[in-house]
């Protein structure tokens, strides 16, 4: 991402007489699709976005790092490191079956700037182009792995996945890798300026990906309230991530070149030099008060400067948007419904929940009204929040039992009544009888040393099945919670990981609570296992309890 604009894209385009209406094309809010990999030879017949391989994206990043290392530590647009990067991406695309072309970065680009790279996937309506892009150049100060090897590599892997899946296309898909972005969005501006009015009007949507792996990053969407952002917004909302508007990156990346030409735009970023707030750290993780990317435009922007989780989700978000907009059959409307988890247990007098997920399996999304059709135990009430969803959305079903609810196992049928069809799913619920203590505590101190594992056990005398999820409360005196891996072992011998080690900072552990989905009996020995996986910080387990 460029630091400042040499000349705002709006002014530049206006001087050339090329500013068109900025009204975006209307688009429907997207469905949430079922994630699975289809056969690479059989075309898809419905929307089915795949899971984009993080491992493959990082392999591309390794190649860009190697290219920079061999070319003075940079991939600046005017240097050999940039042209080598273009060649690497181009060769991958051509081998996968793309039609590629190098577009000269003229006029108005830096002297000696390398070309833009454009790749078209065959098929789909060429009068309706769904385009995505990322700048491939770095600043001269470093290799530019997050800025913007992350967006370029992610874009490449999505393109290669599309080729491997070879689905039926309803719209035409195009990708672009831009030169000279760091000098003022010059490569993308040159490309947009080179298009005729008719060709610009064919591009119905442009999505931009700039710095999508920031190590202390967040989830930002360009023009988040617009129709062009609907698919990206839906993807992140379905993960519960509450994305925010990309105010830091406004008009600072290549989407501005398209937007100022009247093309609907959005995109994803993880943040640059701005500081993460406490509220953002609370909902996304990371460290408040620190930059999203402390190596922004510096030599330390290497392959070590990447947040894998954020990068992985950006790739899946783009795949979601492309598959929603351009893959599948345009006729017919239908949806599916399922409960996750599909089974659970509850103590009489308590509540149990499951998530009812809906998926658009063909055509446009539709309204689905949810009800419990049969199997509800006596003395209980059911509540859907919300009671009506657009297919692709989810609802939480809460079942509130009473002390008079009979013990037993119930197959509860949930029905989704849509506009074109109705479908049902089953949630199997076990209700356990009341009575007896169901919380068990061990308050014996256990010392936690570096690279050591401790086991603290309690013996449960509760009857019946454990109420899933069981509740675990843990109090540990330790100055680096990120050192600790914590697992719960049930009486059946099954281990459940409830907290994983790892992170970029250290925080005190204190008291933490966990809800742990289990499927087993309540009685017997429950063990809390704590492993210190790193050096320097030690402490002790003070007390813990499990409610079964």
C-alpha cells in the first residue's frame, strides 16, 4: 500500500476527462456456501467455494522472498526483482490454463517500471466481468512480503484453485497484478485508462487485496456498506469477526483507480501503520496500542511478518466472493439446513443451544422461517434467534428445559420454510435428571516449569451423561499464558484441547473459563493437563473446576 498519494486518483482521472458515474451496480447479499473441494475435472453445478490452501499461499510468499533476496532485497517496480516476480506469477497462470498478457505501465508510470499482469479465465459472460487485483511491487526499502506479497500470493492461489476446480462459469473472471502502486497507484491507473468505455462498463465489480497478512492486523473491508462489499462482508460476519471499514487505506490502493472510473469496488486489508485499538484487540486478538504492521515499508517486511490466520481467511473470502458471483447455474433456487452440533445433552432445568445453519445450494438467496416441528420434550420452550434468516445465514436455537422435563433422548425436528421449498434437520438432545452435585474442584497447587507437563484430576460422582458443553474454570499464576497448552481429559480417556500455546506477546493467565463440547459419561476421573511449551516464564496451577 502506498504511503501517500502523489496526485489523488479522482483529480488525475478528472484531468483526463475519464471520471464516470460512481454509482455501483446493484448486487444481492450473498449466501453462505458449503465449503468442500470438488473434483478438478468435473464442473460444478452449484455454488461451492473451496478452502484456499494457506500452505500454497506461503509457498508463493517464499518465492517472492527468494526473488527479493536475489535482487538487492527489494521488488520495486523499476527493478529486476519486480520483473522476476511478474515472470513467476505469469508462468504459474499460463501452466494452469489462463490467458495472460503483460500491459505496459504507461503513460504516467515511473521511468523503467515493469508491466501490469492481466489474467483471464476462459468462460462466463464476457459482458459481465468479475475482477480482483493486488499490487505486485514493493517499496525499495524491503522485499514487501506483507505489502503486498500477501495480496499478490493469495490472489495467485485463488486463481490457481479456480483453474484446478474448473467449475461452470456464469460470469467472466479476471485477475490483475499491478505495477508501480507504491509510487501512486500508477500501474492500475494506466490499466483503467487504457480501457475503452465499453470495456470499463463490462467490469461489474473490482475487489482489491492489499496487505492481507499484517502480523497484528484486523479485518477491514473497503466501502463496507456497498453492494460490491456484500460477499466479503457476509463471509467475515459468518465467522463472527465484525469487520470494519478500511479508513486507513481509503484512496491509498488500486481500488481507487477503478472506483474513480465508475466501477463498483471493495476489497480486504489487514492494516498498515495505524494503531490497533483496545476494542479491536478484544474482538480480533493481537496487541492494542501497536501498529497493525510494525514493519510497514521497512526491510523487516519478510516472510516472518505474516499472520497466518488473517492471510488464510482473506483467501477464503475472495474465493467466497468469486464463487458466489461467477460460479454455478443461474437458474433454480434452493437451500439446505443443518444443526451444528447435531447432538447434545442438558441437565433438566437448564438450557442447551445449537446453531441452525442454512446454505443457498442454487440460485439466489431466499428467506427461511425456522420452527421446531416435532420431538420437543414436555416442559420445555424453544427460541430461535433470529426466527427468520436469509439462506446463507445462521440462527441460534435455545432449548430451555424445566425441572419437570423427563429424562431421555429426543430427536427434535427443525423445519426451515423457504420461498421455493421447505427442508428439515434433526437435533438429537439427551436430557439428564436433576439432583446431586455436578461441579468438582481441585485446589491443590501444581508448579508449572518450562517444558514440563502437569496433570491435576478430580473424581466426579455425577450420574448420567455429561452435559455438553461442560464448563471448566481454571486459575493459574503465570506471566505468559501464551506458553501454555491446556487439555481436558474425560473419564472415557478422550482429550479435548481447550487452550493452545503460541502468540507474539505474553499476557498473564489469571482465571479463565471454557465451554468444552464433550460426548461421554459424567462419572469418573476428569483431568486437567497443562503443558509449558516455551522457556523463561514459570508459575503454578492454583485451582480448577469442572461442571459436568
